[in-house]
C-alpha cells in the first residue's frame, strides 16, 4: 500500500468518524422526549441521508435494540458505529449520543433550584409535551409503512399496547411472546403449509 493510498484511507475513515459522531451528537442534543422521539431523526440520518442502513435493516435493528437492556438510541448508535468503523466507531458513537444529555442534565441540576417555580420555564415545557407525542407517533406510522405488512396485522401492535397499558402486562412478556409467535409462524406454521402443498398467504 502506497503512502498516498494509506493517507486517503485515513482521511476517509476520519471523515466517516466525524459524520458518525456529529450526527449522533445532534440526535442526542436536539431530540426531546427520550429515546422514542429519536426514532425518526435516527432513521432519517442513517437510512435517508447517509444510507448506512436499508429501511428493513433499520426496522430489524430497532426490534433488536428494543429487546435489549438500556436506551435503544444508544444501542443503535453503538451498533452502527461498530458496523462502520469497528470498536472505535462504536465507542465514539455511544459517547456522542449520550454526551449532550449528560451536559444538559448537569447544567439543569446545577441551576434547577433557582428556576424550579419559574412560570416561563413551566410554559416552555407545557408547549414541548404535546410536540413530543407527535415525535413518537410519526415514526411509528412510517415504520409500519416500511414493514409493508397487510392491515389485518394491526391487531398485534394494538393488542400489545392494550395489554401493557390496560392489562399491566410487562413489556418483557410482550416481547418474548412476540418473538415466540414470530418463530412459530415463520418456522412451524409456514413449513407445515408448504408441506401440505397449500399456498402460503403470509
């Protein structure tokens, strides 16, 4: 490898790491409402802007990171960083995602006492709360469209939400049952249908 080629690769790697870190720093610093509100911004960055993932890959990754402990936005950033730039990319992407929140929360913790009962601050957060709901709902609709599933499958997310919200069922149980159901449908049910020679309508 010539010195020019090596320098070019190093420059490309440095540019990639910069894009990775700056993108997740912005996501971590300008997305109100926690991890769920980050979904659409992360998808637009990694799928539409830089094409680091395909839509289906992103949906699969979202399902995986939702099933793991920790904040899924951080999990996604670590996964993408690892995929693009190895361990150093994973570490830098994770730090870039969490650093803005850490700095903001540290600042708030230092000065919160003096602004705790400030009506202007209360009014600002009252305006932010409804917007956060929209930030959560919008990516859910886009993700469903990206799955390209028939509408009769809507009973699964609706039932899951009702079980968690009204039934008090743990999300962990819903995830496990969903994974087992997906395995049963894909491996057992479809296999038995193919063996009988009937058309697969899934």
